[in-house]
C-alpha cells in the first residue's frame, strides 16, 4: 500500500542504520568514539587539528570566538546574504556583528565586488558556504582575505566530500566546518566538526572550556532516543508523522543565537565514526540521483538546474532549481511538496527580523533576494526512487499548463 498520503519523501534525509547506532553504543561504553573519529577526519581531510562540538552552529561559534581572541580589535563577520540561518545564529552567539555580501544567483558563488565592498579594518572573518554540496573555488576569497588581514572560514556543512580542483571543501580556508545535523551529508543526529592547520587557532580552541564540557550525563541517552526516532521517522512511509507536527520544526531554518556550546557526546561521536565510512557511497548515490533528475528536467520548459562550477565535483546535498522566467507560476504544488520539493531559505539574511540589531550595515543583495524568492530544491537522498524522480519531473512539466489555466481564469 502506498497511497499519496502514506508515502511522503522528506526533503532531506541522511540515513542511519542499526549498525551505526550499535557503534554509537560501543563508543559510549568504551569512551573511544571521539579519538577514532578524530583520527579518521585527520586522515581523510589531511587536517592537522580537529575539534568537535554538539552542533555545527556551536562549532562555528567556538571557531569565531577563538579567532576573536587572536584579533580582539576586529568584530565583524562577513556572510553570504543567502545561506542557512544557523550561520548568522552562530555569529551572534559568539558576540560578533554580521556583515553581508551578495551571491550570484546563477552559480551561488560570492559576488566579489559586493564582498570587496563589505571588507574593512573590522573584518575578522569571511565565511564562504558551499550550498547544496556545490563547491566554490575559494582562491579569489583567500587572496582578498590575505590583503585585508581577515581569516577565511570554509563552511562545508553541506559539502562534506565535495572538491574544487584538488581541494576538498572544508580545507580551503584558515579553518573549516562540517555539520552532522539531520539534513546533512552524513548525520549523527547533531554535531559539528571544526578543522584547521593553523597552530595559533588550534591553541586558542584548546583553551576553550565550552568545547570540552560534557553536557548532562543523560546526553548520550537522549542522543540514543533521537537516533532511533530519526532512523524510523525519515522513512517515506513514516515521514507524514513528523512532517505534520510543526513543533518539530523539521526542515525549517530558524534564526536563534541562543544555544549552548558543548562537546559532542560519546554516542554521537561513535555514530559519526560509523557513518563516515559510508560518506563516499552516499555521495556517489546522490550524484546518480541528481544526474537522473537533471536528465529528466533537461527538456522541461521554464526550468533551469543550477550548474556546478567547472572543475568542481559536487556532492548534491539537494538539487537546486530556478525558474527561467524569474518566478514559478502558481508556487509549489502540494503534490510536489510530498515529493520532497521545497523552497530553500525563505529570506535573504538582511530580511530576518531578529537579526537586524546585529547587522553592521545593509546594502542591496539582489542575487540573494532572487534566490530567497525563487530557489526550489529537489531531494537526492537514498529514499528517492525512480518513480519519485518521474513524478517530480512530471510536476514541473505540468507547470506551464497550470500557468495557462491561471491566465484563462483571469481572462474569464
Ligand atoms: C547546517 C549548516 C550549518 C551548521 O548548522 P547545524 O544545524 O547547527 O549543524 C552551518 N552552515 C551551513 C551552511 C549549514 O547548512
């Protein structure tokens, strides 16, 4: 039985298996999870220093606080005006101010003119985000940061395993970030990984008590409950349940600077170590699904799949789409939503009401505004099957017909 109301694709789902949870329990018992995870992250990403936090946001906040201790006279962090609301949440959590730069709606890459304009003597750090697993070439940003004495933070929370040329996302700046949250490339329920080769930054992180504070003793028990719930609920047969409970906030990006910095608990570290072994396979599967979706959408009028930059190897956390005409006729149909087709971040950052007091200045961000108004993303995770892909393609083929119908209504 799989009626439309029973089968519902989550927009993003990073799979957890019983074996991952068993590995988490082993790590909890032996206390060896973090050590083994650290060794593997160092090996895979060639990083000299690796730190863990209870979430990506917490890792980002810790990193910015550490940078500030090295450069106390600088207190502004420049962010792309279109990104996850977790990013400005972390900047405000760290007690810093937010500056914004625009992004190209065609490539999602930083608009260099806008970034240069935002740079000044107060710029502590520039954050670059490889959204949806599309890697950016950070060489131009590295150069600009060098000139201005600012640090570059390579936020690869959505791009673990992606490459630009020979460089891995997360390793292209002074420091890098991965997230282990539910919708990311791999998940351990939640978690953040910070990497850096800079000795001064690593030393500053090593003396941050927050990163080494174990939460409550019950934390691993809580993590276990969440991991089991996540494993069950992200299945297409079960997703209608969490999707219909708005207080779970599934899929929503919220601005909330009020969170605690804690270490990653042992159970999550063990889960992360276990899922990390499947990262390459999961990324390869997402690439195949993205390629099939792309091929299906090739001839569909009015639809443009965002193209990855030349020389990059994306990991397609989701497949981003834009309307050729500038706006989608009639918005996203409910059928498409049940197929995991969703709007991305609904606002450019300068439009988030709670963030206004922390913004240094506000300019024009036409690229980010266009993306916030129009970008749709398609799911690429392991639950997406061939018939789902055909149904998604059909939903977009039907769009022009809907527009005609609407025009007719107006004419009548
Ligand atoms: C998810 C994400 C983060 C970290 O968020 P958490 O949910 O706290 O792990 C940071 N940056 C970007 C671009 C993200 O998508």
